[in-house]
């Protein structure tokens, strides 16, 4: 498992009864987590000192209960700073486990010895975009949600990266890649974090089980002559590390060589030394 264990402003404090107890900077949040199927004693004092609690509904979805939490606040990871806020579907605007991937491709960018062009697809609030830009890459950031792209720009400003070569695009990711093929544009690194299900800006439907492999194959057509890396993240139960590995091997290794690794990614639990699984990642590199 690849573990994001370099955080200072974030920690998973404890887990029990389908929920994870987290510290986001100065604030304690309690949120549901489908991986937490155990029920252990809630001895940590922070179980009783919550700033907010997201309650899952039996009918689907849920809602926040706030005790003492600002509408927005900030946390940092190394040289990056992110603005957070609680919004629907329990999220805060950041997936801390992805820091283990930011470090991985950031190191590759820094040691490439050349300017690296990176494409970040389904780019959300820009964690990977900022990590790549801070490492020295020029980045194209693509997401179908205008609100998420605006949030990502704000994170770039908070991180002191507003002047970096970043293109911010509100677009359907598949259609964007198809246009890039026609335009003859290429990238040294590709990052994708596709949702299980989603809609593009014009109602385009995305179902990951049907779309992910053809899309990976499509993206291989915009890799440069000197590709550096290809990263695919998955939070979908059926897309285990072995599945990600096989897809990347099939789409990439036979065409351009290189090798693939895939693992679960996780976050350490500070109260007991366990690691909470948080999805999976597949990494191709030359």
C-alpha cells in the first residue's frame, strides 16, 4: 500500500462504526467511510469535541451537523495551501490520501531535466495540478464543473502559484482529449481521477466501468515522444489495483514500453497505527 504519511495539517485520528474521525487543521470532523466496517471503543477525547458531523441518510446522501466550524478554512501540505469548505456528499474539497501520488510524480518532474507538460483530467479542486506546477511542470487542468475550476484557481493563488503556466479549462474530458488528438498536442505526463458516474457540461454521461479503458487508450494518443508518467486513480469498488495494472499494461506497455505498478492508497490512523484504505492508484512510468 502507498501511504500518505507526510501530512502535518491533516490526520485520521480514529475510526469506528462506519465513520472516521479527522483533524483538518484546527478542526475535528466526523464523516462516514464505507471501509470502516469495524466497531471499536471510542476512547479518543476528540470523539466528544467535534466541530462538524456528516450524518449519512438511510435514503441516500445525508447532511452536515455543525457545532463550531467556519464556512471556509485552510490547510497546507508542504508548499501547497488549500481552501476547504464542507459541501454536499460529505466532502471538504480535498482528498488527503492523494498526497502520496503528488510526491511521486512531483519527484519525477523535478528530476526530468527538461520542461514537462502535464494534463490533469477530472481535476477537481486542483491538488494534483498544484503539485505538478510547484514541481516545475506546465499544466493543463480540465474539469467539467466551473465551480471546481474556480476553486482550483483559488487554491493556486493561496499556494503562490498564480503565475505558473497553468491552463484552466471547463470541459468534458473525453471531448477535450479528442480535440487535442486532432490538434496534434502532446503531454509528457497524464493524470486522471475519474468519477464512478458523472455528467459533462452538456449532459454527457460517464460510467466508469464502460468508459475508463477506452479513455485510457484514447489518452495514449496524446503522450509525447518522451513520456514521463501516467497516473490513474480509482475510488470505485470494482476497480482494484490489479485491474488498474492490467489496463495500463495493456494500453501502454505494449506500445511504448515502461512498467506499471498499482496499489491501494491509504492514510495512517494516529490513535492505533492502522492504515485506512482510501482507493487505488495505477502508475505507469518509462
